[in-house]
C-alpha cells in the first residue's frame, strides 16, 4: 500500500524533477547564464503584473477627482487636467487643481435669462 502512495507522489513531482535536472545539466555544461536568464525572465513575469497594478492604483489616486458641477451641482468623477462634459446638464468643464471649472472659449459672455411677463397693448 505504501508503494502506491509513494508512486503517486513521485508522479506529481516528476515535472519538477525533470526541470531541476535540465537546469542542473545546463549549469554543468557552462550554460549557467542561460539558467539565470530564464529565472530572471520568470521573476519579471511574476512581478510585472503586481507592480503594474499598484502603479496604476497610485496614479489613479493622484489623478481621479470627484467634485460637483459648478452649474447644476451634480457630483461625479473625472481625471485631473482634462476636459469633460457634465452628464447631468451637458456643460463643458475643465478639471484643474482638484475642482471642476466651467470651460468657456475666449470671448464668451455669460448671460442669465430672465422671464418677462407678456403684456398686451390694451393695458
């Protein structure tokens, strides 16, 4: 019974033992630099996604701005130093220094409309 358990454990270790034997053979033939290169590439493949995730997260924390629209007061998010449009009122906005500012082209004059009641001429 113990021989079958040993045999099943050995079959699980066979790929790892083969890899170890190939690496030892390459190292003994003077190709240790190849083994080291493969280990460095394998290490970089493991570390690159982790570093990319934390790097993107750090960048997003420093560049994502959540503020209210200065026109309608709708709260939403945008990237710092970018132009965007308010999803509620459609106003063009510019994100600067962590706040939303209205983006109006040069020479634009803001006008506030006032409703004037209609009067007839007979009055």
